[in-house]
């Protein structure tokens, strides 16, 4: 008899803290791809499972594209309809752009986790970086996966891609400092606002969120990138939240003090430059997957599962005033 894992897969069974606040659990699989290790860098040894809807998973797709790892690490996209069994593959939930699991014909992402560890007790999240040789999960923490993609395959890829470094030594302290408060107040702040079940918990999240956006707005004054004069992982980690802000977080998560397009001209320009001028950002952004996932899956917030039409457009053109 299989054990009941619904508390791990069904987001409707997620519990907040006694004060109504949302705490995100830490990722569980934290191994690294590195020469001489258990998981050495090899072409087509690893497989990436993602959702276009998930901001954490989208980070990995962006860096994979930037570093030219398309032939090294294939990926599979799940359906945005995250229901009682978690993220489904197209074999059980057909949705434009979703795939079947090419390795094991799994029905849900949870099947991969239980294949890797039958006693696994955490959430069944994406991204999942999978080792096809050992049939297990290497890592499910996006911040670590993007670091691996940034450097672990450098000796195997063309020089023009190997020299690209989105976590350069001379900027690491500044990147780490920015990442820390951006994650807490913005990346996770939208979730803390949206999943709060009391007004004090909501206010305690949404006010710092907009304080942090004010801080980012000031940082981007007359600048193209957040840190230095180059694209870094700080931009990538922020982008995945900001691109979802107006289409989803403003209404769905009640992050409505201001919109990006209406209240933050510097952030808005930074966002449009990344989307319209760099295919690694635009090609990994799917607004239908994004909107469908949030508005369909979070029935505690949106019980009728109506997916809004707007905003129109989802992202404004680069030359918008």
C-alpha cells in the first residue's frame, strides 16, 4: 500500500504559521555537479524538469540558455495546473507547451522525488536537476543550480560561452548582499503577501516588499543592470519576480500599492530591456503558463479558478513611454 503524500503535493493543504504568515521550507537535495565528484560534468547526463510558471525554475532556464547548455542539459516542462498531486506532466494534463516525462513516463513530479527517495517527506517542487546515470535528483535548489550552470560545464562548452560569468569574483560580495534582501523582501515577499491568512501577516510582508522595490528603483537610476555594468545573477534572480508582478502578483497576491509599469519607471525600463533585447529572457517567459498556474492552482485565493485576461499587454514594448 502506497503512503499518503497529499500533504506534500496538494497546495490546498499547505499550512501557514500560527500568526498567519507563510514560511518557505528549504530545498532538500543539495548536491553539486563538479569534476571528480559524485556528479561530474558530462554532456547529456543530466535532465532538467521545470515549470514555465515557476519563477525559481525559470531562473535555471535563463542561465541554461545564456551559457549555451541546450545540447548538454535537455529539459521537460510540466503543465501549469498544479492540483492535488502537484505538478503534472502532459500525459495526464495536456496543456500547450507541456511535455510528457521522456525518462520514466511519470505522471507527476512527485513520482520523480519518490523514485529518488521513497521516504522523501518534503515538497515536490521544481526545478529538479536529475542524473540519468544514477537515476536520482542532484539538486532542487534553483540558486545552486544556476551557479552550477554558470561554471561547472565551462571546460566542455565553446570558449565564447565559457567566458560568460554571471557570478564574477570581483562582484560576488555585492551580488550576495543584494540577493539576500531581494530574496526575502521581493522574490519570497510576494508569496508571503499572497499566502498570508491574517491582515497583520499580510501587512508585515507587503510593506517591506514595496520598500525593497523603492530601493531597487533607486539602484537602477541611469543604469542598465543592478550591479556594475554587466548582467549578473542578481538581475536574473530579480527578473523572474518582476516579469510576473503586474500580470499576477498585483491582483492575485494583493501586491497592489503600485504596479511596475505605473510606479517604477527605472525597473520598468530594466525589465523591458531584458525581455525584448535578450532571447534568454523572452524565450523562457510564457505568460499563459504563468497566469494559468497561479490563478488556477491557488484555490484558497481564487476558488473559481478564473484566469484574468489582462493586463494588456502582458509586457509593454521597449519604446513605451
